């Protein structure tokens, strides 16, 4: 029974914090696009902020993957809202999953140090995202790459990609993950953290929040079409 309650508590965290990541991916990305600004490092940093909160509250790296899947679900709302193909956001979702996966892997591998040290948190999250960005470079070139991604498809493309994107993603993730962890540590002792850890809240609040988040994302996608 205790284990079941713990699992429900983690699902609560995935729904709540994963929904925030999804909103970031849709709302912030749309705002940057409309402004003509390309700075994906900000999106990754904000995602890492919520991942840091999740790790501080739950300490379970596996839930990072669930948060990434929920974030991708928000991005794939272009299918029902705009009638686009699933391939339209395939590359963007690949980036999200690889970044979240890399971060989950590194925090799991160095979990003991991450729990005890701010420096370890920053290094683990930054290295994980950097590793994810490298995988994204090689895989993303073959999965519906956009014109911007193809601009790195040259002799020195990998080096340019690391300098312009990968390194920025890593630095942003390292900073925001550490900040998110500090917020999570404080929230854990307050009402928000207690609510996140309550198994019974799985049946109402988080589900409603996820639904609202998806609806808001759908509206944003339609406005930015």
C-alpha cells in the first residue's frame, strides 16, 4: 500500500510539473518565434527548473522521462489543432526527449552526489543535456530536420552546433536545475510540496491542471499558426 501511494505521488508530480514543462515548450517557444528570437537555451533552462523541483521533492530520475513525454504531448497538439502531420514536431520532440533522457541518466548515475552537492547537480544536469544535444545532432539530421538544423550539416557543423546550441543548453540546464532544486527543497516543507506528495491529489487537482494546460497550449498553437 505504501509503495502504491508513492507511485501515485510520483504520477501527481509528473502531471503537475510535466504540464508546466509542456506550457513552457509551447508558450515560450511561440513567443520567441513571434519575436524572431532563436534561443532554445531558455526553453531548456526553464524545463530544467521544473525537473530540479521534481528531483528535490521526489528524488526519482525516472519521472523526468514521464515529464518529457507530457511536454511532447503538448507540442503534438499541432495535430488536432492545425491538422498537421506527427512528423511536423517530430524533431522538436526528439530534442526534448533526448535532453530529458540525458538529464535523467546523469542524475541517476550520480544520484548520491547530486543529492548532497550543488556543484554535482549543476555538472550532472549540464553534462546530461550536453550528451542529449550530441545525440540530437546526429539523430535529428535524419528526422525531419528544419532549415536551421540543416545549416549545421557541414564539415565543421558539429563544432558549430556545440558552440552555438549544445554548450548553451548545458550551461542553461546546469544553472536552472540547481535553482529548481533549491526551490523544490523549500517547497517540500510548505503547502505546495506537501500537495505534490499527496497520493489522493492524483484523482482531482493534477488531472484538471493537465487538462487546462493542454487547452491553453491548444489556444496558443492556434493563435500562433
